[in-house]
C-alpha cells in the first residue's frame, strides 16, 4: 500500500461554506481521490493533515497553532514512509491580519517544501515527490465571519497560481492549479462546495497516479 500525505487547511478539511460543519470523507476531494485511485487498482491510503486557518509560515494572532511550519518535519516523520506529499496551503496567508502578496505566500510554501525535505525520517526511507496545489482563488469573501477575516484578500491573492507554479519549478516539485478545475463557493467566497470537491478530486486522479508510479519506480 502507498500512503499519500496531504497538508492543508479548511479547503481540504472540507468545511461546508457558511457553516462550521464538515463534509463527510466520501465528499471531500481527498476522499474522492483515494476512492478513485483504489478503484483503479492503486491500493493507496490518503492521510489528511488539514487544520482550519492554517497558514504557510505565519501565526494567527487570535488562535494558536496555525503556523504550518511548526512541527511539519515531525508530521512527515510520524507518517513515513510516504509515496507522495501534497501541499495545498496559502488561502489563509491572505487573511486581513496579514498583508501578504502572492509572491510572499508562494515563498511560504517553498519554506514548507524545504522543511519537508529536512524531515528526520528513518534510515532507508526517502522523501517522496511533492505536489504543490495552488488553491482556488478567493472571490468576493462574505459572511459575518469570513467577510471581515478575508477583507481585501481577493486583491492580495492575485497571481497566486503563477507564483506557486514558478516556485514549484524552482524547488523541483510537481504543480497543479486547482483554479483550473474548481472555484470557491458563492456562499462565502473562500471555501469549496461539495461539487467542487468532486471536480478537484477527480481531476487529480491522473496526475497523482503518475506521481505514484514515479515513486514506485524510484
């Protein structure tokens, strides 16, 4: 069995837009990816490490533990051996408590990549391929909680996919732009409706299968 480790935030955790509820695994993009890969005979398990509000390398001034860099190498150590690591972070870098632009957030992702590659894994184990997913672009954030939290984020996140694509090339990572297949919910402008989880999960089956094949060959 090959293990896929996903490091993400509420877009992967599966928060239902406009609520504090969570989509069931079968409706989250990670669960859809796992089930489709297994149906194709891949024999994989997906490990979701997804924390609501997680940034790349910044702290949440109101809620502790949201700096994605802290403890990341140990998370890789805990779950190794791994066949693939998927990172989809960056959305929360654009909360109104920060003034980051797309380049800065992409550099935060790059810092996570380097931390993953320095993980203290057991002798004989290797760091697998890393797939960077640029999250769907924020669009008109709204709602009593999301609106103020993401005020101005639509403008600040502009160019995120391009910045992540360049960063992935510089760091020798695979790349996928989630905005190419999925869009944020009109309900809150940040999270994904169930049908968009499905679109993303299905779109990832082929590229993830190819990366798993590379890991097995290596």
